[in-house]
C-alpha cells in the first residue's frame, strides 16, 4: 500500500499526533504508523470571517494545533519531535461552518438544515517537520493540505431526528453527527473519501508522505482518475522505492509492467491490514507487531496518576508557587525528601506537563498554578488527596472487589480511619467534595435556565459550593442547603469571604426527615451511590413534593453514554458502591417510574453532567 515504503523512513523518528481523537488514532494506527499522542492546547478561536473559504480555516487551525504541540514539546517537555501531525475537521453547508451543537434544540436546528441536502466535510491537515538548532531554537517546515468530501443526507423525519438527538451522539460532533456510528443512518450518499468524514483523509495523507520522501520526476507522474476518491499517482521510476519495499505482493501490477502504489479511501479503518516494516534490513513479522499505543498507555496510566498524587501530597506545587523556581536540592529540603527521589519525581512531572524545567531549575506550569496549589480559587488539591488516600485503596484490591462484588476497604481505608480522628476524616472528605463542586458548579448551574425557580433546596449540598454559585448567577434565587448536622456544623471554613443572605443551611437527613419546601430540589453526586431501596425511597419523596409543571428536580451525576463505552463513569463504578452509574436512557426510565415524564440531559464536559426532571 502507498504508506508502506515510507514506514522505514519514519522508523526511529519521534512522530506525534496533535489530537486526542480516537478515530484519528485508529485510522493511523491501522496502517502501521507509530506515533505518540500529545493533544494540542490550541484554543480554536480563529476569526472565521478572516478566511476566504472554509477549508482555509480548517488548514490554519490544523497548523496552529501542530505548531503548539511542537513548541510545547521542544520548550517544556525538552523532547523535540521530528514530525507533528495536526488535523481539524469541519462541516459546511452553503459555506457556513457548522460547529458542535450547544444543546438538543441546536442539534435539531442543525440536522434539520442538513436534511435532504448535500454538504461538505473539510479536513485540514498540517505536517510539521521539526529541528532543534545549535542555539536550542526550534526550526519548523510545514506541509499542509485539505480534503473535501460531499455528503448527502436523506430526508429525515421528526421521529428519526429526535431518536438520534436523544442518543446523545450529536453533542460532541461538528455538524451534529458521526458518520461512523449511529449518524450513518442519516446519510444517503458519500462522494469522496469516507475516512475524511470520520476525521482524517488517509488517502491524501499517504500520497503527501510519498511526495515528501520519494518525489518522482515530473515526467514520470500519471494522473489516474476515480469516481469517489482523489486521483492516485503512479510512478514509472520506482528504483528507490523498491529498495525499501521487498515484498512484490505489496504492489499492484499495471499495464506495461507499471507498478502503482495505491491507498484506497473506500476501505474502512478497521479493515486495513497491519503493515510490516523494515528496520536495519530485517523484515518485521506481524506477530512481532509493536505493542499498541493504547495498551502502552494503560500499562503506565497508574504511574502517571500516582505521580500527580505524590507531588500533590508532598505539596511540591505549593513550594514552587511560593518561591517561583527552585532546584531539585532546594525542593527536596522543603519537602523533607531525598534529593535523588525528588529529582526523579520532578522530572516525571515535567514530562507530564505539570512542571517546567529550565537549566536544572523547576517551576510550575500555568495548569499547576491554577488547579494544583492548595490556595488557588480553582484548586482540586483536596480532591486529589481524597483520590490518593481513599479511592486508590479500593482500586489496589480491585480483583478481590470484582470477585466478591463489593469494595474491599478493610485493610486500607479502615486502617487509615483508625489512625485519624473521625472529625479529621470528615473534614478531608468535605474538602474533597467542596473543591470538586467548585470546579463543576457553574456548568451545573447554567446547564438549564433555572431562573423560574425562586426557591431551591440542595439535598446533601455539603459546604454550599453549588448554592453560592447559583445565587451569583440567579440573584433573585434563595438556596437552602439541607445536610446532616455533623456536616452543617463544620461548614464555616468553606464559606466565601462575602457571604450571601440568599444561602441558608438546615440540618436534617433527607432520607428520614420531611423535605423543606422548594420550587427546585437538587441531588448532586447522590443517586449513583444509593442502593435501590434508598434510591426509590428518596425519589418517591421528591415525586410527592414536586407539583406537576411548577416544581422540578435537578440531578448532577456522571451520565454514561448509551453504548457504555466512555470510560470515566465506568471506571467510577468499579469502586463497587451499593449504587450504580446510569446512562441517559436509564435515568429517564428511572425518573419516569416516579412520575417525572419530562427529563432533559445535558452533557457538560466537566466532572458532572446535569439532568432536569419535571412532572407534566
């Protein structure tokens, strides 16, 4: 295939994909390309009005994504890549770029516009070659291109539209659909590269690499036209290529003995064969295929988490914020640790993008100053300690928990609790929940328009982090935080400097006591943890309290995707609590059984998603 002879040229090079898209990773992995994944931090805020055509916007975005990764790896990671690949896919209708939908109604409007019409999918790709000069400056050469594929939608019925929208799939897709999944049922025809619509134009990329590494004489190029894919170039003089491609079965014999290297864009990514490579003249066997990137990531994932946990527990980020920049020896002295061990921990944090290192001096990244130091407004330090001291223990004994179907805290969490006073354990837990809710409170509060609910009762609202966010956004709103007496008496350290009279706290047990009167009730991180009996008990109480049409229930939880393939909530479920994680459909069924027949779900992209349930 077309990429095959280039593989040996890339062997030993640091090839980086500047994208977290699993679809792009699959497409490139399946043709044997070996690469690292370093997602770009480039904010896609380019002014679209400055570009003469939509594809120019996609190409420039791809270029900026790749350059950001190249510069960051060179300066911050001290690992200059050889090649960085950036990509950006956009959907256009009549030259208007369709972004990801904001909500269900926006998804409906977008898909309705596409119904029965042909639209274009553009992917801009940038291939950045990097070199580090003697003065440690980064030098780059950029090759960029774009691919266009025409997609025609069938005439979509209202039922089909809403069925697809309710699946949740449109919400993180440009144009509101994913052709490789359920969105394929909306498509009537595709003219061009199918994989381009999935997210990466493999055919064009393959040809571009061959142009770069094996540029043929101009007179040797023939243009071979195809109906549904771009032309394929064929070369009469392939002596250089044939030296690196020893298997004649990898070529197609053409007329007059002409050999043509073809990369068919009509093949799906999953059906592409594994490509063998030549390294040092030795042909690689398929059985000796390099360990897949995903497996490598999973093998080392726990080390990355524990590196973050250890640095946080030792307050490395606090020491660096106080002093600005320190050497390993100075940090070791401040955290009362060995220089040898400290230096290894610091270098690991640099590799993970948590710290910066310049001339043996370490300093915090902006990310660390924002989220990892203890006194930052958005600090998750306490939540990290909760994960380290509490949840880590559950996962250490996961195999036993799976066998028995319950968590194994006896030799871990309970030992920790025995060594601490009950109040200290409670305070640690409250700190963890407080910083977690501070991070996600605004997204929960703004997921739906809650202005029509003047009085709110946050059941199990802990320190009131969500309550204080709500009254800032809705100044007329009054929020009553209803939680256990031992929680309420310990809330003072968590209150903002400027207290709001619109936030009050009431002691009680929402499972046993009568619920305070309110127009809106909130349950945040409660339902997933309750066994069925308690779950149905509290929902029954809320159903009685909520008058049809006037009162509502807001739930903040991680909502599983319908296919149950997104790992975050599934991994959370492995803590083996008495409850369970649920998908949107499962939440609708559960709430519907208690009379809540109007249920909206909003995926926030933050730590928690939002569900609004109303009785009509």
